[in-house]
C-alpha cells in the first residue's frame, strides 16, 4: 500500500476528505499529517482518524530535520492541502513529481504569493469573472507554477459573492482532489 503525507495549515477539510477517501481503498493510506500551525483544526481531524501529526515551525521546515522525518516515512506522495507556506527547494529536490498542491483558481490566473483562500475569491468577484475553478499541480520552486495535472471549472453569476465562490470551489476540491491523487498513485 502506498503512503501519503498531507501538509495543511488550517481547518483541514481537504485533508480529512483525503484521509476518509483512502481509508476505503487499497491503493494508499494517509500515514501522517504535517502542519505549521499548532492550533490548526487539521490536528484534531487527523487524530479523529488515528493519523499521527507532526507540528513544526517555519524554521524547522527550512532545516534538514523535517526532511529527515519525511524520509523516515518514505512517502509515495506528499499532498499540500491548504498548506500556506512556500515548500522548500531541498524537499522538492528529494521528491520530484511526488509533491502536489491544490489551488482554488484556474492557474495561471490568481496564482502566486499571497493568493490563497478568500483573497482569491474576492479578486475573482471584483474582476467579474464568468468562471473559476480548481487546479491540481506539481509543486516546484515557485508558488503555483508547477506543471498542471488537472483543472475543473465552475460557472459564476453576477450574484456570486466571495463566500458563494468559496462554496463552489470547496465542492470541486472535495470531489476531485482525492480522485486525482488516486489516479496519480495508480500510474
């Protein structure tokens, strides 16, 4: 069975969805959740599913001891699910094409430093976009610039608010993120 490490910084709804999805398969299992936020709800969600968590600081992310912890697990895939820090080059180099991220917009639009969560949804509404969506992509040394694996769009209306855009995006994330992870692991 293949091993997945999930990195998350916040509530962990995508992380929990991935945990639940793979608990029902023989393809892979989430073996650990790593977070940079000691008060993140993802910790509680992981514990509810008996998944060990690793809490680290931004400095520890940049040091080699976190890489050593990852190496000990020997993951087949590292999934960034609402992880807000830039992933360090020294880890990316060790796991080429094995680190993926989900972005709540259709890249290359609305990507880059500072473009996450409600910041993106507000910008999309303010720019009166007709559609938005999700992008699942490989992680490289630049924010949101790794090769795109999958995109799914959703139509917007003039009545949409940042909050309704967030709901539409969340539905796409919940449906497609685990499926795409599974497909990648099966290849």
